[in-house]
C-alpha cells in the first residue's frame, strides 16, 4: 500500500511540474516558423540520434540538434573514424535532410575542464538568447526563431530567418562575451521582413 501511495504522489508532482512547461511551450510552438509536424519530427530525430550514439563504442561525446530536419552534430571525438560513425548513424534516421558535422576531433577534456567548458557554453548561449530577446522589439528577430548551440565557446546558429535577421543574429553572437567563433546554418526566407 505505501508504494502505491508513493507512486501517486510522485505522479502528481511530475504532472504538476509539466503544467508550467505546457503553458510556455504551446505559445512558443505557435510562434515557431516551423510547422508543428516538423517541430515534432525534429524532436524525434534528436531522440533517435541519442539512441544511435549509445550504440557506438568509443571515446566520444556528441549532441544532435535538429532544426527543420537539418541536423547539427556537436561534441568531441578522439578520432575521425568515430566522428564519421556518428554522422553515418544520424544519416540513417528517417526525415534527416542534411547534416552539419561540427564534432571536434581532439583529445577529450578531463572532467573538471569539461565542466568548466560546458558552464562557459551555457553562459554564452544564455547571453546570446537574452541579447536576441532584447532586440526583438526593434525587428522580427526573436529567440523563438533562432536555435543557439554553443560548444567549446563556438556559437552555432540555426533557424528560418530573413537576410536581415540572419545578419542581426550573427552580429549579436559575434559581439557576445566569451564567443570564440560563430557559425551559421540559416535557411533564408525573406517573407519574414519587418513590416
């Protein structure tokens, strides 16, 4: 009996924790320039990629970020062979249109250094998104339209944007504190010009 009661309490807390997420996610989903179906497809691609990475043996860490079915691979690998295996595993996933493999072939960082690097990356990503949010009132540029991924202080930008929005986002990222380099993978669609 106590286990059943505990399960019900845990379920309650889990479901109540989802409510704020749902309230935030639904409006963001509507404002996204991708269709809802493509947003779901992107999440599915990311989940499948994570599963595929677990099937590969070797010393590497990788993340897959899918935006409009275009996958950005980031992380580190001790060999080009492992980097290529990771890319091949993602290429087999149904729905993937293109892959940008930005996995660094390098000696993996020690745990302490990795934590330090990831903390810097998180701060940079947060800063770039906040600065894009600040610019939202001056243009159509919105953090909802731009996916920001930071790995080893290299900022990767993805999204469906106009030429002007791409230029603004890149400028914001390049002038953000701690950024070593900016790489863009935008899909340009000029129907999103400011009115």
